């Protein structure tokens, strides 16, 4: 554990030294522009396939610490651009690896590692270049363990934590994560998605939420009062009522599964979410946003899970210096989610060194399980932008009153992401 702490400190120190050494390089103005473009590319959140592809595409048009590595990737990037121009198929690949280690365990297991390999595609087949394009969107992925018996997604149980310290980093093998039709409507004022969707992409969306590039804890990325099922068949849509007021909603299979592509295996059991929100302009939805949302999930008979419902109030604001502050409040009836009540707050900031990113956040939650103390989760990270296609993130989480552990564990993490 001491060796891991020392390694984490060295990496964080190296990130800061490298960053301050680059002060002669002006901050890329594209950080804000990427979020603006992504907000208009998808009705979902920043982690949705279309939004992720747009952010990665625009990032490659900017400077980096390792231009030589960028140049080595140029032939593949040029091929992708020609493919998109000739066929309408925007194709991309990314790989993420995460290692986490805790200083306290209730099972004797205190670390986990996992990787994700993904192929993302957006194939525009209707009205390409027009005002109402239609696209087939898909993600094929493989999630796997890396050298250890545990994964970050499973580590929470070993440290007695009611939650997830490594969201999406499990061992589920091959899967078709999403496969849906995305249709722009009303000249870009709205959109509809239908097919196999991830309801988390359309629930309580704020512009910082992406477990592959930002925070890693579920309770920081999402309000812990929410019960969001895995991907399944469903439909979602959003439309701007005015240039600043929008509505967004989704209905999907309450028994969704990342690994099994089944047509409502539990019957007519649904997850429903709807929100109304305000943003200063359509392309600012990720940057500055305030919304009120409500959800309901039906009882799942085969799984013996009760119905649940709740309300969330969330918002974020981005200043001119690329500092984003955010906050969330949530209430639920407490039948199924992690928490009956939850409150979150934090910030992310681009300090001006290439595409480096700093994040600090905390979440307080009142657990559903009777007898457990209120649980507080803190998380901080520094993402070092190595090249246009490569980033390394050092992360630490502190969990106060984890529920099933008398200690308050620290969880240290290292995440590497490559995208093409």
C-alpha cells in the first residue's frame, strides 16, 4: 500500500511539473468548443457515443505534449476521415485501463484492475449534410480483468462500500452496449433515439459526467437516489421549446443487461425518466445547465426488486476560465436505489496546460438500508494529457462511513485511456 501511495504521488507530481513546464504553450481554446459541438451532436450526455466521438475528433485538431506520437497516428486518422466522407460512417476506437487499490478491506482483497476495448460507430444514412440527419449508432466492447482476481467495479464489496468506486470497469466480456437509430428533428431543435440504448446517457445529464475521462465513482457521476438499469431496448427524445428551455425523456427496459440482448425479458417492466431544463443556448447545454428531473422504475418480479421513484435537481455553470462548478440534490422513496436522499457538489477545471483536467467533488447520501450511517464520498483527480490520443489520470477517493466497514477507506486509482 505504501508503494502504491508513493507511486501515485510521483505520478501526480510528474503531472504538475510537466504542466508548469508547458506554460509557454497557450491554452487550447477548443476545450469549450468541444463541449459545445458535442452538446449539439447528441441529445444524451458527454459519455454517449455520438458526443464522445465528437469530442475525441476535435481534440485531435489541437496541440499536445507529444506531437511525434500524434504524427504516428495521422495515417489512421486520415483513413477514418476518408471513410466518413465517402460513406457517412464515423468509426472510432478507444481503450481504457483502470487500477484501484484501497488501504482497508473487509474480505482480504484490496485492489482490482480492468480494461475496456470499444469500437464506436455513427453511420449517417439519412439526410447526410442536411438539417435532420438520421444515423445508426453502435458500441461494441469488451470489458475484462487485468492480471488480478478483482475488478474496480467489484472492489466496493471488498471494502464494504455501498456504491461503485470504478464505474463501468468490470469483467463482462464481449457485449453490444448500444445499437439504436438517432434522428434529428425540427432542423436540429430536437432529436429521437430508439433501439438498444443506455438510459444513463439520458438521465440527469450534466456536462462533466464521463467515467472514462473524469470522475470514476458512481455517486459523483450520478445522483445516488437514481436506479438506472443497464442498456436495454427503449426510446428517448428531447426538444427545445425555446432557445433556452428544453425537455428530455427516456423510457427503457427496467431489466436491461449489458451482456444479454433480449427483448424485455421480464415483460412490461419499464424505467422512465423526464426532465425540464434551462441553458443559455443550445450549444451550452453541457457547459451551463439547470434542470429538474423525475424517475420511476417498475417492480421487477423475476428479480424480486421493488418499484422506486424520485426527484432530482441538478445544475452546473462554466466560467470563462474553463472552471465548471456543479451541484445535485435528490430524493427517492427509498425502495431500491443506493440512497433515500443525496447531495453532491464539486468542480472541474482546465488549468491551461494542453488538455489537462482537475476534478474535486463530494457526495453525501442517506443509505436505503436501515441501520447504516450516512455515507460521504470524496473524489479528486488530475488528468494528464499526454497526446491527442493518450491521457493518464491519477485519482483518489475517500469514503466516510462506507456502511459495511468500520474503517474509512482511501482508494487510489490510475487510469490510462487511448483513443483513435
